[in-house]
C-alpha cells in the first residue's frame, strides 16, 4: 500500500555562540558569502547533487567555447600572415616580370651582346622546312 508522508519541519533551535566552531560559516568569509546566497534555502545538498551533471555539462561547454575561440584567433592570425606573404610574393613576381620584359627587348639584348663582341644580324632569318617522304603501301 502506498502512503503519503507528510513532511514535518523540525523546529529550529537557535545556536549559541559557544556551539559554533572556529571554521564555521559565520566566521569564514566564504561561508558568509554562501550563507548570504542561501537566503531562500535554495542550496542544499540534494539540489546541488541533482544539478551537478548540468553544471558539469555547462563547464565542459564553456571550456569548448574558450578552446574554439583560441583556435579561431590562431587561424585568423595565420590567414593574416599568409595574406601579407602573398602580397610580398606577388610584388616580387611583378617586379621580376617587368625586369624580364625590359631585358628581353630587342634593343636591350643588342646592347648586352655588344659586350661579348657579337653583332646584330641584318639578314632576315630563313625558315628550314623538312619534307617527309610518303611511303606507298602498294609496293
């Protein structure tokens, strides 16, 4: 048979100063804070134990959030570094390309080969054509 139990409140006995221990909540600053927070008797052992999995979940979630933030900041720094390096390499490429175009101009090549005793050819180049012989399959 099921019986409904009625909860009976125990009468509160006022504590005397002689019954308090030296490390009790009344003299300890942390104990006073906890006592001040426990105004409506919200924090008892059962409720703390019942909410412990949720609190642990929130702690793990907060740690994941912090880790994710640091990882994203690290990635952003790497992206900025790579973008700066890319700009530098792009400017080096453009500079090298412009130097190559300048040095490969006909007038610059002619000035460069004068130092080696070579002269620019005044005769137009001739195209060499090689003709392939066709083999007859009838023979």
